[in-house]
């Protein structure tokens, strides 16, 4: 895959990847191209614990895309599965699993780390990733990331078992389930964030579903979402919680959580309670 990326020097080029397991650590190298796997169930990029699996750090823009892959077995200080800094790619149809942000120093983003860009993550599953410190599934900071139609489950970190912010972010979460993660909190916001969650489910095995921490104030806007224990599950150490319209606290009735199926069952009380959004 890396060899194909190296030769794809024209903006808009596409690299099509056949089903198989590719033991590589790839870097987009500033190419505004599309790299598309046959299917995330059959097309696997395995980092072999030799570093980050996929890296975007050279200003890749919104015409850049990574689609249809399993991203697994990355090992790095941060963003072990996918590391995206100062770049704005589309990440779609991915399974990001079993990656680890592990170092003697502070580390974050076991699955994915977004920093100072405007990336989009869509129609993906983030599962079984680990960060020793923060953001077992996803971490982000100083960014404008949009996360839509994503399931983040079974991830682990000290803070932000599912999701952790390093601060100064304007991230949006839409139609996203952040569930069954492990840590002191499910979603940790550090400081001076302006975060929005809509049409989402936040239910986990943590002390707090959401913690707004850090020395500086931020804003966390939640609406039309299912949050376990409602507003009582949000610890506000600093900043402002905007508890909007349409929030509920019910069993979402997923299809089969024992086997990782977090689709809503036909009789789920969450069906029909969201708000139309085209973000």
C-alpha cells in the first residue's frame, strides 16, 4: 500500500486495495488521494506493533480519504491506529481495533488521535483500543473534527475510556454511540472545548459518563441524546454544560452487545427520538 501511495502524486488519484492482510505502517506523505479497501471485514492493515498504522501529518486536505479497512495492532505514544495532525482527511467505513498508545510519558488516543485539523470520521467502529492515560478509543485537541455514525465501544484509558479531549477543540459528535468503555469516565473534556453531541448514546461502565475538567472553562452542548443517569452523570469541574432539548435516559436495547452488534433493535425506545441533521 505504501508503494502505491508513493506513486500516487496527482491530487484525486485513487489507490484500490484488494482483500488481504497488509503488514505495514503507512504515511500519506501529503498526497490528496483516496485509498480504498475492498471491505473493512476483509482488507486489513496490521501495524505489527511497529508504530502507528496510518499517519496524516503533511497537510492532507478534505479530498484525501481512507475507506474500507480494518486498522489494527498499532503501538505509539499517541494515535496508535491513526494519527492525524494538521490534516483534514475523510475516514470512512473503518474498523479501528486493538491499537495501544503506551509510553512511559503521557499518552493518548489508543485508536485515533486528531490534532489541529478538520477531519471527518464516518460509518466506523472503534473497538478494543487502549491508552494508558487518556482517550482509549479517540483523542482530539485544537481541532474541528466531525464524528458521525460511529460506534466507540470496549476501549480503555485512565480518563476518557471512550473519548478524551486535550482541549481547545470544536468537535461534533452526531449519531454516535460511546458505550461500554472503561476508565474513570466515558468521555473526558479537558478545557476550553466547544463540543457538541446530538442524536447519540453515551452509556458505559465508568464513574462518570462525562467529565468537564481542566483549569479553563469550556462549553459542552448535549441534545437529543440518550445519556445514562442523565445530567447526574456529568461531572462539571469547570466550564458550562448546555443540557439541551430531547435528552433521555433509557435502555437503548442494542441488538447483541455480547457479540459487538450495537445496532438498535426494532423495539428500541431511541428510534424516532433524534433530530434531523445534515452536518
